[in-house]
């Protein structure tokens, strides 16, 4: 029997890569798959998993997720012998750009002054911050965090990183190890959250961690909402009106408007989860290509990138 790859990527279907994959396996659009295809499929490329379909996939060996984050998967229904890979690195550039946009907009008070200028008020009641020479902590040095660190370094910032297993990072001046998040944030002017959401990082940025930053600091979140404790953040923002929370991500991912209470705070600037795939179709196209290249690696018997350690999620 020919190996089968099911691809659940909407209309995205890069013909050149599909042709290369087809040298190793039959590549099938998920929407056209028969029950037999589900039963035979060895590889599934997808954002979401249908537990019902998964039950039919007796031959499944590899799930290539299209997103960099895999916190939304129902890990309890994925058989232990199925390898799961994230798509980390597939959209690092646009997400890092977005983090820098939020950081710069916060430091320079763009949202604040923009709305005043539009109303005809050209007075200057608040100061802007200088990023050069200031300290930025980057939580997570994956592809996104590393890009942010590079941008920050090129702007003359002092860069701290926060990881579990340190390596050498040319754009990072000082590395802190999990779980010393308060140490990594101590006295920092700004922080960018670029961690995956897993059982170790959920709620990592709590009131204590926030309190170790400068009272007029900036916290940028382009990773996932629940890494920050929502109630602690709201309390901290209310107590420290000069502190800014700048975010692309939210706690209620099914209905972002349920987090309007945070968006409404005067010291919050926000975007509705547009840093990655939802912001630009070209970004999604690149993510599909990146994912399929990993499948190609797997089909050729090479080591696939970004293999998930399921114990981080269960
Ligand atoms: P990676 O998953 O490749 O990066 C992981 C980094 O986080 C590594 O440096 C890793 O360090 C570190 N890390 C993981 N767990 C811990 C921990 N418990 N303590 C300390 N460090 C830890 O991520 P990416 O850079 O690709 O993406 C990060 C996240 O950004 C994604 O998981 C996703 O949720 C989010 N994202 C958001 C988007 C948006 O639209 N806003 C778009 C794309 C991604 P170590 O190697 O030492 O474990």
C-alpha cells in the first residue's frame, strides 16, 4: 500500500511541494478523504484535530501541526506512539515584527497621542521612553524570541533571555533559567513573552513576576494569553498607571471579545491575534510550506524538526 498524507490546510495547496511529497506518498486533501483514507493515513497535517476522525486513524504515525503553538490540541486523545511536531519557525519574522511594533508603539505612546491628535488636542502630557540602553527580557528564545532579541540588540537594548536549556545566543547578554522568572524580570524596562503555552508556563507571569519589573515598564505578549494571570495583570495595571501591557493574544481564544475588560484599560494597547496567520494570507501560505517541508523530511527518513515532548502538555 502507498503511504498516505492527509493535508488539512484549506485552499493552500503548493503544487511544487505537493509534487515532491507525491514521490514518497499519496497526498490527499482532508476535505476529500474517504473513511479508507482516514484509516490508512500515516501523516496528518492540520491546525485542529477532530477526536472522531482520530479514532478512525489506525495507521497514524505523525501529526504535523500548522501552528507554532500546540496548546489547543486535546493531548489526551493523541496516541502515545504518534509523533507530533509544531510549526515553530514558520512565522517567526512577522510575529517578531509585531512584537517590535507593540514595543515601539508602547514606548513612544503612539496609541495615546494618535487619538488625542485626531481630536485636535496637540498637547504633550506624557513622556515617551527611550529604548536604546534600556533592558528587555525575552521570555522564550525560540525562533520568535531570538528574532526579537536580534531586533532589540540592533536598537542598542540590553537583552536578557529566559529558557530551560541554555545554548549560546549571540544577541542575548544574560540568560536566566526557568523557573526564575522574577529574576529574569527584575528591574527590566520591558519584556516580550515568546513562550509556548504548556503546563510549565501557564500562569508564569503572575503578580509577583510583574512586580519585579519597573513600575513604568512595558509587557508585550505575542505568545498566548494564559501565560499571564489575567486577574493579577488587571490589578497590577490598575495600581501602576504608567505600566503598559501590549498584546496580540487573549485568554478566551474562541471569543476574544470576552477579554474586552482588559482591552478597555487605559494602559493597554492591543491587536486581535493578527501577528501570525490571521493577519496576512501570505504568512499562512509560508506556514503551510514550512510544515510540508517537515513532512518531506519525515517521509525521506530524516529527523523531523520541532518534535513535541508530550509530557509538557499532559
Ligand atoms: P518555540 O516553541 O520554538 O520556542 C520555545 C522557546 O521557549 C525555547 O527557547 C524554549 O526553551 C522556551 N521554553 C519552553 N518552555 C519553557 C519553560 N517552561 N521555561 C522557560 N523556557 C521555556 O516557540 P516559537 O518562538 O516558535 O513560538 C513561541 C510561541 O509563540 C508559540 O508556542 C505560540 O504559542 C506563539 N505564537 C503566537 C503567534 C501569534 O499569532 N500571536 C504566532 C506564532 C506563535 P528551551 O529550549 O530551553 O525549552
